[in-house]
């Protein structure tokens, strides 16, 4: 057993006073019988849920089965390499960008000459870090070389987050994540950082969004199931918050899904600029844990049978 496994056992024991031996064997049972990873077991607080509900929880193993069955990925680089991704989905990005290939310094100069600030991102799409670059035309060659060498080789325009959305957290990007099944939106939730740091898994608040209205109907939660009715940084109400430009956001997501319609199970991230929704990411390896956790906390339901049913129905 790995160190992280025992760390989880010790954590649950400290939180619940359930014996370590009982936790150990229950995690093994849930893994063998239902496909829970130790992290699934901890996040879902599986020690508190019934056997009947455990059967219907979307776990690591079940999610992998869905991905393998419904996502026939022909070009994995389109979801790993930011340059290839940007070219594929350029129409929906909502900002200008440039790939720094080490030989296009003139293009870089033309890109920055009328700007004060740009942002640089890594070529690896899974790396969510970024750099703010203050433009100084006197040393732009040094900046260009530094960005290329550090592999922060995608530069983008500065864009402003929608004022209504920024009320939640103006220091970090607020993300709206959609789960798409066979071209249809199945679920959606907000991701907002708890403080001034960027979006990081252990630092986020997640909140379910009503697909019809674009309104957050339930309290936000963390992966530890702490709940927030009000954002701790801005004091803005999370419950009843209206996502701006909601119909346009859903239309954007459906259009993006149509580009890769051979992939039937997708996670699509967007944010809202001042005037329109813009695409951030398309992921053929959806994060199943958060959407399942939200449904578990808000509705006391599992997702496995429902997702399987919807996909089978849509494929008839």
C-alpha cells in the first residue's frame, strides 16, 4: 500500500474515530466491488453512505469505462498541446494569441507593440500556470527569449472578466465547467478560488448551476464538503448567483462539442469576458469526482446508471 493510502486511512480515523482496520478493509471492499479509488472513498465520505448508493456512485473505474467506450480519441495532441488546441478551437477563444516558435520575433513585436500587458502560458495544456508580462519595447528581445526558453510560448491578449462574474472573485479567473454527453449538456458547475490564488484543486469552491436558468441553486462546496453560501473573499452571495450571458454560454458549448462530435463524453471549461463567453479548455478525460460530489451532497444521488442510460438512449 502506498503512503497516500495510509494517509487517507489516518485522516478518516482522526475525523471519525472509525478504527483504522475497519477503514482499511472498507476501502478495499469498495475498490474491488465498485471501483472506488482511496481518494474517491475519502472525497465521497463513502463510510457514511449506504451500500445501495455506493453501487451507483461514479468512481474512478466506472469513469474510465465511460471514457474508453465513448471517447475514440484520434488526435490526443489537440488536447495536450496549446498551439494545436488554439488552432482547432480558435473561433471560440475570444482573444488573440501567438505561438513563439523561436524564430518569429518580428511577429512577437507586432503582437505587443500596441499593448501594455499580455499573458504567457505554457505550451502544455494541462499546465494551468501563467505569467503576466508587462510590455517594454526596449527589451522585448530578452523577454521573447526568456518566454521561449521557459516554454511559456503561447502569448495572449489581456482580456477582462465580465464584471458580474468577477464579483465572486476579482483576483482569479472564475470558471464555468460543463459536462457534455453526446453533444448535449448534462451538468454544469462553477469553479471559483476561495482566495486571491489561482484555481487550484484544494483551494476551490464548486457550485452546481441550474441548466435551465443559469442560477446557482445550492451552496458551494469544497472537496472536503465544507459549504459556502457566501464567497469568503468577496462576501458575494453564491446561492442565487446568476451566471451572465447564460443562453449564449450554452450555445457556445454545444458548438464546441460539435467540432469533436466523435467524442461523446467531454468536460468543457469557459469563462465570460465583458461581452461574450469564451472557451478555455476541452477535456476528453472529464473530472468525474466534482460533478459526482455535487450530486451526492445536493441530491444524495449517484450518477453511474443515469449517465449510462442517457448515453445509450442518445446512441439509439
